[in-house]
C-alpha cells in the first residue's frame, strides 16, 4: 500500500483510469506519462499502471510501479494542489533512467502544468 500523505487515495477501478485518460492535461517524458484530471472536491487520488507493452515480464512491470510509487511519495505530498486525479503510466525507460532525472521531470511537469502549490 502506498503511504502518501493522507490527502491521496488510490485509484483502483478501470472506469476511473479510462475517465482520467480522456482528460486534456497530460505530460509525457521518457520515464513516464502523467495524466491529470481536475476534481470538483478537494480530494487527491493517484493511480499507477504499466502495460505489457512496457515489458512482457511481470517482475519488470512491478519494479516500474515501485519506482513510480517512490517518485510520487517523494515529490507529490506537499507539492501538489488539492482536487486532482493523477495517473502515472510506466514506460520501458523507467527501469533504465536515473532516479534524479525522474525527479527533475516530475518537478518540471508540475511547474509547467501549474499544479504545484
């Protein structure tokens, strides 16, 4: 279970992931894709997904999810406005790219999309 700040809850239903994917707010970088949808309330939710396209091996897909969870835990707690649904989609490069590069990407994304506090 992801232990983010209590302002985040996990997105688990496929319907919610599809709804968020239809949103216009999206950030693509080599390590991950970040999809964002604004909510009517102040609750934040977060979800993680990795398809077989990223890796055929479940071990690798789980490792990608763990890296993305760690990235979210380290960088989203205090830095994000409230009332957002955020979905991270893992890519092949997530396994190989340096963690510091991923941190730079997420901070740049938050600043660029005007989502940081």
